[in-house]
C-alpha cells in the first residue's frame, strides 16, 4: 500500500541558522513559521527540523537536558504547537530528531547517575572501572571518540569512566537497561501525540555497543577509530523492533535512521525491510566521500571520483530496489555545502542545477538541506575563533596545543570537513547579516550573501532556486510523478568516466537522466532510445546535444 512519505519531498531545517525572528542572533521556531510561505513557494511538503529541545548547546542541541521542553533559544512548546498547526494547514508535514544514543551531562538522569554507584539512575548510562598499567590509570578500552580522543571520560566522584562517543558532555545511554528504553518510548509518544509526523533518528546505529575489548586495528593512534565496536551491531535491531511495537506502529508516521558511513546493503535491509518492523528508511554517508576534499593538499583542485560516485549510487538504488524504501540527499548539517563539495565555482549555476537533476530523479524520499536550493557555499575561516563546532575545538586541543601542528595547516585541513560549513546562517537577502537577523548571528556568515540569497533568486527566473522549484514540481505534481516515485532504476553507460546516466522505468513511462559530473566537454554517443520529450535541462536545450557541455544535465522521456 502506498505511503504518504513515498511521494514527499523533504527539506531539512537547521533551526539555529534558519531564521531569527526576535533578533537575538539565533534562529528560532517563530522564524520557521515566518518562512512557511517560502517553503510552500519552493514546493516541499515535508520538513525535518533539527533539535530544539532544552540543552546547554555543547553540540547545538544534540546534547539534550530535557526531552519534554523547548530551549529558550528557540521558543516554547506553544510555538511548536503553532508551527505544527500552521504547517499542516499548508500541507507540510513535520519530522523531528529523536535522540536515542545520548543526553547532555546536565540531564537529570545523568546528574543522578554520577552521584554514586548505587544510585537508581546509575545504569541509565555506560560506566566502567579504570584499568591500570605500571600504576597508571587507563581507560576501560582503547576505543576512539568520533570527536577526537578517547570515547571514555573519567569521573572523579565515583572513580569510574562513562562512555561518550561524541563530546564529553554527551554521555551515552545504556540501552541494555529496559528502563532507558521505556523512557525513550515515552519521549517519542509525547511528541507524536503533539502532532509530529515522524522522526529522523539520530545516531541510531550506535545505540548498541560491543563487549569492552581493546581494538587491535593497526593505525598507530593511541585511541583506535574502530567504529564497528559501536556501529550497526545486531542488538540494535532488537531495540528498534521493540520501539516499533511500543510506539511507531501506533501512528501514521515516517521514520528515517542515521546509519552513517560504511553501512552495507545487508545492514540497511535489516533496518528497513518492511516485514522486520523497524524503520522506514535510512540515511547513509557513502556518497559524501566521493572526492579528494578530506585529505587534499594546499593548491590541489577538488575532483569528483566519478566511477566511485556512480558505484555508490548504484549500490543503494539497486540494493534496496524492490525490497525496501530509500532516502536520498546530498548533504545535511554535518557535511560541506554541496556547491563547495561537488560543484564548481567557475560554473556555479550549471553545476548546482546538474547536481539537483543527478540526485532528485532517483527513487526514494528526497531531502534538500536549507540553503542548498540557492547554491550556498562554505564560508572562509580565518582563525580558530571562527569555528563553533565542538569537534573542531577538541581536535585543535589535541593536534595544535598538545602535538604542535602548525595552526595554518590545521585550519586549512578542517575548513573543508568542519560541520560549521553547513551551519552558517541562511542567506535570505543582501541586507546586513543576510536577512537572517538584525543582530550579529551566532555563527559566521558567508561573505557572498549579497549575491547569493533568496531575494535575488526569486526575482531571477534562471536562478538555482527556481530550477529547484521545477525539479520539485516535476517530481510531485507532474505526469512523471509515478515513474519517479516507483519506477525501476537502471544505471547505464557504467564505464563512462564523466557521464552518469540512468533510466527510470515505470508501467507507462520511461525516463532517461544524463549528467556530466565534470567540467569537461565530451561527445555524446548516439542514444539507444527514441526521445519523446525533453522534461528538463540545465542548458535549456530544445534537442539532445551531440556535445555535452561542462556540468550539463538533461532529463528525457524516452521509448
């Protein structure tokens, strides 16, 4: 049976950077309400809002101190109720983050947990005694944290370590404890009863941990980045089936889990095969690492590894096809801006539009990240003070202060990978602070906001924004709706080093998508299909060209 989320087009909102309604420099819920007309204009019918819960904001809300209250930074529970009502009136559904892996160290549960070893809340978190070597205290294991350093933090009061795979202010919950599972189920029910339409489940792959045995992988780091010690373990599926039975199955909602990188198709199918009763779809990161951006040297040009990117798309499109549902997206709040990642500053319009065609004609529920639709870019970081990302400051302490890495080299390296890239304020206009606020924003602003902004692009019929509107309208409201949503995916010309080409085959229509992922021109071979109609082209073609231009993309109805 067809589900509402199979024909939805999502839009992720990083609330802190979206729109500031009260001019305190921080985005808020009323700011989202203020921009609902814009979201309707864009054409999306689903929004995912990043965490707005009460939090000390060590990691911008992913460190929750109260799951049942809204951070004063963002507004109140009444603001959320107003947002749900007004969004639903416009036909826009809302999903929010369900944070199941960790809390803030300022959450009541953790403040109690650390008081004593026999506290009733002690087992809500993962505690372990130290080891000793030559009289020196050591962590329970040598596992690394995603944010740098150890995944263990020593607590003086009880003389034990607690696990924190992210920040030291984000202790991991102990999902082996049924009381913890019941508490998270109650949190989910609370928000669903308020009218939320589902959840993006943060760090879901990590809620199960393996036995506390040292990693033996070969990297010579003191703390070993063997993420498999707490990623995609079998026990996670027991926990999710329990959540489904207790909560998810009782509501008409969508659930999408974050499984990160390195997940196999076999892993994904365990999460999303319908008869397993866990989740509806998952986000993976595999397509985010298809260029040389993460380890390039100064002066080195960014280059997409086209064969690798094509293989990743094929892996996920064909691996889940006919078995489960897919989620498709270019970036989220943790990744570089799309135009800076896979686009080209020499061809900003062409590359941005090509990337929209490339992804959003595949099958699965698509998500745009706020600012992607106007071609926002990474900012220019000049000093360590420009970074707000807690993981960068952790790395700065280890690499620069302790190990004496050159500060300029450090800033160059992390400027590409920092999560701050996606968290700069949304550029609404050419006004001061980009129309985001009348006060200095909490994060640095891209210096191109006077050129790249919503106001300018609404007026320009050839803008990236208006091109995205066309893509969304074709996907949701055209005669091609069914073939895009449910048609078979088949990649063709797999050996081509520049062209990404795929078919979407439905019961009555067939679509051919051709995308040049490079800045090079090349001659296009004779098509094996008779062209019925040019559905969309980023070069506004009246016929299929014999020579494909840099970053050209075209969508054809074919026989």
